[in-house]
């Protein structure tokens, strides 16, 4: 009996190259695929035949099948061939435990070359061969033949299948929303598409289906989801691409607990279906207030696979620590905080200098280091300024033991937390503190609703512009009466917290969502705080504002990055490694040579001409 369901029988194959087992001994089989390796021993030729399911060894014996042997003599790596023969057990001692099919071989009676192949630009059959990424992307169709890349795409496929099954099982309706829409503010530049039928106008490619899914809630769909393609014209990083895929969902008649409850259950189900061998660190997922996450981890997407939390040194330092930088920072309203690097007290001067340079690159003015000596005394450039009592208090606040290294940053609160948060991750990487197999999900919620933009004199939504405010803070958005166009940094709305929640995984933001503002007057007030006049609101958000006047239910949802999720589940740090045809750092497709200049006729049809790119000032 074969290990997997057989594909639909065709003239080329009865089984895949990963399917035959000992139970198939003596049966006839047809296989088709690519030549992974060929070994010629004269009268015997061995061919490792590969398809996406696996590899099967094919043996061609000149004595038993001279015509097949003659044909097999012509094949080379990556030729596409079809073979027919009998399945047989391998001779004892020749089995290959690394292959699922390693206990059997196909003794070929017939070999057909279906297509020849040029010598590839890199070794497809060598998983450890160093290959320049630009070459991999230029020949992506060959790169996908390699086992590691194919395995990641199969994992991604299982992930998407599990997502769909989980949502259908919980009563969600899959709805496709359009890719040609009206431009809306989502925090990045839109890709625009000129309209031929309506000259002078453009569509925007969606940064997300945000308004559309909220309109589906007004329409009564109740529970919506979509594996959505999204587009953002922004600078690229390891976790960003100009086009990407997200799980988009929305639910009606819910509060934050109900939305997060379903999402957590779904994430657990999907994770276990996709990578059952990888443990989830903690269930239920830990939940952190935004401010608490920043104070403890210096990040709103903390990696919880290790400790090394930030600690506050202000109580230990008191009114006067003896070290001027610390005292002046605290007097000016700044923060003095640190992290403890376990066992790093004996690091070299070079390593300390590296960490200091990293801290400066992250935005700090400098980095103070103190090593804990046997007996508890602190050693470092500033230790002489600290009294014995202060040293003991610092050591206690740090939870440091003999042989540990204390790293301290003194700066503005935002800078201090951010720098130490990044150093925390760096220390964990250097010391190998995180279990790479572990999946540490967590929630961070109750973000600030707005942040003040002094240049444009308006409040900007810290996340989604449609996020609702926590019920107890709703009066902060409605306390001002009279002229709604009055906006200033002292507006009580600046103290409001949003019903915004992010789910993080191993130090990456996996997704973010919120319970939305669903009352039309409150939504209009929120848009106004963000700088929109009544006319601008109608022009940009007319559809959703009007729809809300016809009865909008309380609703909320989230968007999870499928590319990021697949990358994290397959131990990758760049989402390009789980995308079939990604773009480079500059947004180029090296395989299709895109973007490219359009034909002049295409410009003329659209009534356009290229006038050049203005110089940046």
C-alpha cells in the first residue's frame, strides 16, 4: 500500500516519486519527473528521479533492458523523463534511510526522454550550495525545484488550507473584494492604475480590504474572511514586499474579547494543523497592555522565548547617583533603564565596543556597561562614581548574579525602551537564549488611539484610522463642543486608548486588528481629529459614512500576514523565502524584468506621458 493518495493516472505515471514503499514490491509502476542525479556504472545506470513529492531510485540494467539502457545513457541532470518498470526491494545494505522511498527501487524496462535541459546556472540537487540570491530570483522556476524551497511552498499551502478549513468550520463566509478601488489612507503610498475609460482618473490597488470588509458587516454578512492580496508602495525589508498576502477577517456583534478569543483559537488550530511537531510556548496566549510591553520588553512585538526584561534604575539611583549623566537624564524627565546579559561579565573589550556601536546605531547617545564581579562588586568605567549602597541597589534591580553583564541606557523614554529592546534581541541571539523550535504567541493591546503631528497640527491614528476607542475613553473623543475643526496637542483625545490589538510571534508582528468605530458621529469626529474637513471626509470616506447611517452593527476583525506566518513556521527571517515569485529589495522582478517601460501606445491610450521624476530636496 502506498504512503499517499495516488495522483490521477496518466499516460506518464501511475505513482509519484515519493509514493512507492515496500508494500509495492513486485508491482508495475510508471514514474515521471526530473533527473536529480545519474550514476553510470557501465552495464548499470542509476537515476534518482525527482518530482515535488520526493525521489525514487531507478535502475536500468543493460542485460534486462538494452533499449532502456541506451536511452538512459543519454540523460543528464534536470532532463525530464518517464520510466516504466517493476518495483523491487533494494538489496540489504543498500537502503537509503534518508528517503521515504529508500527501501525500494524501480527496475526500468522503458525510459523515455520527454525533454532535454540545459546545464542549470546552479546545482539544483545540492541543498548546501552557496547561491547568490539575485541568481535564485532570476531563475526562480529552477530555485523552486530545490528541496528546501519546494518544502517551504508546500508548508505555505498547508497553512492556507488550514486557515480556510478553520474559518469555514466556524461559520465564516469567504468573500472576494476588488483589487481596483478608491485610494484610502492606510499609512503607505498607493499603487495607482490609470483608467482608460475615464481619462484623468485612477484606481488604487488595495493596501487592505479595510473599508470593504466593514461594509460587508453593514451588509449583514456577519462573519467574513478572505485570503487577500494587498499592495503597498513602501521601502522593503525582510518582512515586507510591495505585494503580499494577508488573512483578512471581520465579525459582527462582537467585543474585543470575542474577536481575540476566536483568533486565538483559530491560530492554535492552524498552527497544529500546519506544523504539529512545533510546540506552542503558552496557551492561553499572554496578554500585555501596550505600555507594559514597552516598559518590560522595549517592543510592542516582544519575543517571549527568553527572559532578559528591561528594568528601571531610577529607584536604585535615588536623587543623586554620583554619575552626572544618569542624574541629568532623570532630572530632565528621561529614563535610566537596563538589561542583564547572563554570563557575559567576562566579554572582551571588542564585544563591549560592538554593543556600544549597536546602541548608538539604534539611536542612543551611548551605552553603560557594568560587569558583576565575584562577591557582587560592579566593574566598569562608571563603577567608581557609584557608592557601595548604589551598586547593591543597581545589582538588585537588575537581578544580576556574579559573572553577569549589566547594560544601561539613559535617554528619553521612547529612545531608552527602543534601544534596550533591540539590544535584548541581540543578546538573545548571541547567547542562543531562544529555542528556535518554539512558537511564542502573545497579544499586545490598548495602544494609544492617536499621536500628535505637530507639523500638520492634527492627530494621527497610531494604527488603523477606523479603530474604536475603549468604552471608558469614549467621552475623551466627544468632550469638546462647538467647532470640531479645533485641534491642538492638549485635546483630551490624546489620552484615549484604542480597542486595537496585535498578535506577535517570536518577535514579529503577525497581525493587527481592532474593534471598529461603528457609530457614524463618533467616526466623523475621529476623522476630524485626524485632519479631515467635512468635505474631505465625504470625498474619501463617503461610502462608509453613508452606509453607517443605515445601521452598522458593532464589529471588529484583524489581518494576519500569511507571508510572515509561513516564514516563521518554516524558520525563515525573510518572507521572500516563502513566496513563489517575490521582488528584490528595490522592488524588481529579476525573472520577468519588471517593472518595465510601457509601450508608447499604452501611454497614448491612457492620455499619459512621462515627464520625469522630480529631484528630492
